């Protein structure tokens, strides 16, 4: 008799981000982890505001350029 073929179950490979979070959880306490996430959120918000400022500057310059041509 032949043995039944064995089924192979693939285990999902953890993502790089997931692995980093696991290491972070081991190394940092909960408070530090929260502070680090809050700091990163603040950095991302600052970058968004900077992009908005640049876009507003371009709009104002375009309007000023049109106004100077009209006069």
C-alpha cells in the first residue's frame, strides 16, 4: 500500500512592519511606544501642512501674476 500524500500548510510570512512592531513591543514599554507613535503622527501632520503651505503659495503667486498682467 502507498501512504497518503501529506498536506503541506504554508505559514504566512510575517511582514517587515509586523516584525518591527514585534521587536518594538519587546524593547519598549507601552508608554514609550505610544509616545513614539504620537511623535510620528505629528511629523506626518507637519509634512502635510508644509505641502499645503507650498500649494497655497503657488496659488497666490499665480493669482498675483494674472493680476499684474491685467493691469
